C-alpha cells in the first residue's frame, strides 16, 4: 500500500491511497487541477482513481468533488446525509452503498464527532498493511480503540495548541468554545493522548494533519507527540499546499 497526503488544512483536504487493484482518494476539498498536478508528480494518472471516500460535508473536504466527478466518474462512497448537507445531487454520482462490495481490500468506517450531520474516519487494510485516516473530530469513542490499534500508518488530526487558540484575539469566544468542544477539533494534547494509546509495534508512520494556520505550528504539534512517545515512530506533518512524500507501508 502507498499513501500520499495531497493537502491538509482548513482550506482543503485530500489523501491518495494506492493498493494492488485500487487508486483511492479520501476527500476532495481542493481543485481538480491541484489533484491532477500532484498525482502526476507521483506517477499517477487521475483517470485511474476508481474510488473516492468522503468523510463529511464541509467544503474543505468536498469543495472539489463535483468537478472531479464530472471529469473522471469514480465510484463515490458518501452517505445520504452528507449528500444532503453538501447540497449535492445523488443522481450525478456513481454511489457505492456498501464498502463490503470491495472484496480485495478491507475498508472500515468509524463514527467521529464534529458539527455536521454525519462524519466518519476510515481504516484501510490490504494484506498486512493498514492505515487510519481521522480528522475533524472533537473526540474518539474508546469503543473504537481496539480496531484502531497498531496500524501501519496514521493520518491523524492535531489541529491546535490550546494556549495559542485561547490567546488568539482574532477568534471570538464562541468559536474557541466550538473548536474545544466534543464536536470541534483535536488539540495537540488530545491527538497525542489518543496516538500513545493506539501506536503499536507495527506502526511505521504518523502524519499529523489538519493543523490550524492560526492556532498551531508544526513544531508544537511534532514536539507534543514526540515528548509523549516511548516508541520509535517516524512523525511528519501534513501541509496545506504541499503534498507529503509517498509513504510505502
């Protein structure tokens, strides 16, 4: 399995996953041109994208879906609630209703908590490799810990530093409370708490994602997690306008 985060942040998100038989995008919150350019740079023809997984309706995760779908017509896994909230027309999409229909890899979804009608994270497994994609959530239900443990790669939200957020004069108090709530975003401390419980001996990579440009820094996110880990795991940061390396797991 190969994984490349194409964009991550409040202005747009998308992640590419390649398995033996599938080329997958999780979310398309950036332009088709951006997707095309970055896929071609890692040797991937955009026409080969056969499945798109949508996490939730916010435009930084769905804003580029219409154009990409109209041009390339992949199968799209998206719930009716997300379609309605994002104001999409279901008839325009080749909707995949059941992830169990994909037999050569296993894709599992978990329910997350955000200020939308429906949101999910994904676990993708092929042979002995697996990855977790979790962003835009205020917390993770402990009932999911077992299925999330000891995965090869985690793309995991580390949105804000609480002190920077609370001292930011640009943010009204109600927005700060929303971000800190169970339907907001994971802080660096939250992210580190969960990851220290989930990372195992088979974990190779952690990519910290969806960092706030206003209320976080790469150094704060990295150092918060690094200081909590008792295992040697490589940590990198997903960026808004720059794709990650192509991870092979």
